[in-house]
């Protein structure tokens, strides 16, 4: 076994132009007042890897063009369709009106495991909450259901960009296995 060269890996991937035209997974993501510019860059990069439909940045979430986002996103801001909407509630209502289910990645009284998505749950917009306060209660009230990642240690949460990576890649796996 040997590690593939950068060129060999590139031969197995879509080009930027192909990525922009490719059929996307019926997953959207919305950042609800994310504080860290580096988390936003990571979310862009993961969104490209998962080939999601669209990324919404809301509230005081940093948005491109910003060199700090690009430092982490490594060009994914060009590959992922995204939109900035100041008011997170307005964004959620717009998305919901398009027939997309609103699904916070949050621990709620009746959240289900991120591994239990059903075909009827798509298209969905995964809501990613603020690093300290999580998804706002106003968005929770507008949601169709919530999903959570089990926590086995002392802490109740995982970094937002890491949690997004875990959840979105599992959702893509579920979509591709059905």
C-alpha cells in the first residue's frame, strides 16, 4: 500500500466546473450565528466534500470574502452554493416554504439519532447552532424534528464544524445506501 499523490487523488475528483454542475445531495445547511471564522471555513470545506445543495450563513456568521475563511476552506467557497441572509428566522421560513425540512443538529426533548434518517426526511436543512448557545429556541420552534450525535464523555457537545462533518457525511451515506 502507498499513499496516493496529490495528482492521483485529483484524477478521482470532480473539477470545480463539474462540481458546480453535479447533481447534489438533497441536504442544505444553515449556520445560525456561528462565531468562529475558522468553523465557517471548515463548514464550507465539509459542504463541498458532502456535495450539499446550498449553505446559508445567517446573523453574525462570518461570510466570504474573508482570507481566514479561505485559509480553511481551501477554495470550497467557489464550489459550494451559498447565500448570506441577515435574519436567521427569515432564512428558516424561506427554506421551509420551499418544502425543505428544518432539522437542527441539537439535543432536544425528542431528538432522534443522526443515524436514523428516513428517505421521507429529505430534502432537509441541517441547522448548525452557535458554539456557546446552540440553535436558537425560535428556530427550534419552527423545526420539523431534530437530530443529535450521542455523547459518551463529560462534555455535552462537539465543536460545531466537527459535529456537522459527522452528521452530514452520515446523512450522505444513508442517502447513497437506499
